[in-house]
C-alpha cells in the first residue's frame, strides 16, 4: 500500500538523533523524498525566529516533532531548569508556527515521564492527570505534557490536526552511551563491556534494582510513529510500548549474561531508583493504528550490545 505521507513535504525535528535516524530510514522506505531535517547549527529550535526560518525553508505539510533535550536520572537531576525550558519552548512554538503555517498534521512525541509517580500498572492513558510525575524527571515530563494540552486546545479552537504519542523507554543501536546523560540500558552495556576490556572485577549500578521498567526497541518505535502519522487523527494521547515489565535487577543480570561479564555487581543504594514501576497498556495503539511491537527484548539487547562493541572497536582502530 502506498503511504499517504509519500508525496508530502515533511519537517522532521530530531531527525539526526537516535530515534530520528530510524524514522528517517522508514520514511524513505515508504517513498518519502521531501524530508527536511533542521540541523542544530543552523536552527536553534528553542528560539521562535529560528523556528519561523525552518518553516519558511521547508514549507512543511507534515511535522514530526522528535527533538528533545533528554537524559537519564543523573542528567535530569542536574538540568531540571534546562530540560523544562528547552523542551517546552521547542514544542509549544513549533506547534504554534505549524498552526500559523497551515500545516496539515503535527505529531508530538511525548514521554512516559509525563505519567504520575504512582500510576497503576499497566499505565492507561486516562491516568495521565491523576498525580504528579516522579520528582527527578518531572520538569522534563511536564514540559512534554503541555504539548498534549496544546494539541487538545488547538483542535478545539482552530480545528488543528495534532496528535500526541507516549513512547516508553527506548533502546537499540545508535543509542546515547555517554555516562553523564545515558539511560539505563546503554549505561549498563557500557559498564559491562568496558569492565571486561579493562579487566575490572566489578561494576556499580545505581539504586536497589527493585524498580521496574518497560523497554521498546527503537526500530519498533519508529514504525509506530509513522503508522500514527498515517492513520491517527485525534488529540487523545496514545501509549507506544512493548507491553512487558522487567526489574532493573533482572535487566542487569540479562545484560551481564549477554555481554559475558563475570565480575561482581555492586548496588549503590544511595542513588535514586526513579519511578517505582513503569509498564504501559498498549491496546489503544493496536486498535487505533495497528501497532504492535515485533522485536523480542533479548534480540534487541543483542543487537545493541553488538553495535556498541563494533563502535568501540572502530574507535580503537582509528586511534592506532
């Protein structure tokens, strides 16, 4: 079937990033040729004037807003003001300029961090407003959540077609492996692989290991976003996930096994666990636009470990 996006002019923010690179690939596989990806050196999307320039230069019919200033628990604790301001200003102004430019459809990518700290598991979209988010990532989560408010308000007042998707924690090749800002899966993979290479006998992991998470392979998430862009036209939020829950302890043991790290795991219980539990109800995405995750968790982890080892090997070769 031909994608309804095929001949559209598409503005894709964050298109050179982790998730964005997979979305770009899938758009091209569907025959989309007119994809405009604003580079940060040319357009600072926190600034209204740069957003206006991006719209003038691209004349988009569809906007996919993936760009975000984001990181793990440590990065959220150190940059709450920046994460709030940059994400809020980017999203709110991009949607406003999309409205003024008569864009046909605006796709906002939210975050699971928008959910209340003690949301009943599995998280249902109707629970979004039943409490305050987990404190360490609340500024980021709330900044993103405002795009849902804006989406609903703009549809009601202006008839503007925008949608709001809530992806769970992503992982996969090309993820961010920088220790100061990475999320849990790349952080654990890096710790294990680096410890093996250095001959270290132990690794330290944040928290107690009791917290649970759900993870979605990045390629699956990219498919979900495009399916929603093609088929979904309501402002009600939609969860994007894989539909399973795993404790950080079990996740760590899984990565230890896949990387073949043979040392000791030290749990630093002075560090926060973050939200106690995270797992999504994903029935709405299946019902509304036919999305169901396809990649098994073990297979996705293997691909991510393989990618990190290959990158590390390439970096070593270049230094020689």
